[in-house]
């Protein structure tokens, strides 16, 4: 379950569906957020086709990433079955 959201643009997107992310596939982003909210374990996400779930490195080493489209990723920390600091970002 999503417990916390990081960033005003991501919060606005989750609450209203309005995107401030150029080129974001809104439908797929909504799908990824629903999937993340329903997940109880990382395995729940890893079994989904083409999510690209992976642990990040460097300054974002505490975060996991799921592909949305193009440059956009859904980043989050996964703690005790819940997603924290969920945000849409360009990590490249």
C-alpha cells in the first residue's frame, strides 16, 4: 500500500490525474500506481510483465524503480509491505 508521496507534481497526478510530466503515458502511470498500491511484497511487482522493477544505486540506493514509459519511472522505498516516498522521476 502507498503510505507517503513525495513531491507536489506526483501528489497532484495521483489525486487528480493531471500530469506535469512531459510525455508521461498517463494511463500506464495510473496502472503502475494501482499495482504498487495493491502490492504486499516486491515479488508481487516483480511478477508483473515489463515493470522493470529494480533497486537503484548511488544516492538513490534506498529506492526501487518501476518503468512507466520513456524516461519516466515510479520510484519508492519499500518498507514492511508498504511503499513510501512514492514519486515519478526521470532518473537518466
